[in-house]
C-alpha cells in the first residue's frame, strides 16, 4: 500500500506561502506553489481548496490572483492541516463483518478500535504541537 502524501503536500504549500509572506509577497499562484512542490498545479489547487475550506488560506481571483495564508503561520498547527486534507482515519477496519463465531473474529474490532483510537489521538497531539512556522524554521535550517 502506497503512503498518502496529502499532508506533506499541504504542509509544503503552507510553508512556501509563509516564506513568501516573510519576503513581502502576500500571495502566490498555484503554479508558483506547484513549482516548489514539484507537482502538477491541479494537485496544488485541490490541496489549497481543502485548506481554504478549513479557513487556513484565502484566494484572490482576477488581477493579482493568488493564494495567501489566512492566519499567521504560528497559529496554524499541523493538526489543523491534517484535519483539512485527510478525510479518513489513519487505520480502518475490515470492510465486511468478521466471522463472529471465531474467537478472534468476535473480538478483533473492539480490540483494534481501542488501539487505533489511541494511536489517532497520539498523532493529533503530536501534530498539534507543531506549527507551520515551526516547519518553516526547521526547513530553512537545512537549506
């Protein structure tokens, strides 16, 4: 199963928008963001659309069109970004009911449900500790 990169793309786009703001450019086009991410602008527009619906970015149409952060990067947590772009839980159950006559089949969903819930909560806590400004700061230390 391939890893999902929606969160990575969204965080990359937001960090790039944060850097542009720091450099005096309030907005970037989806083509400019796509060039940094090295992906198709359609993928970026889809991601930025999710972020806009979550209130993390705004868009201007017409002359001077582009995307910008809706809030300061210090106020945007990775947990918010995760919520905006990831629709499904990290772990899922069987699509069909397991065999309830089997001792494992009868108890697997409740057992895993508890474990998965704890893992999801730990993920959200960790992502909530980091802001887009933190990611940008760490990114620029590598450059």
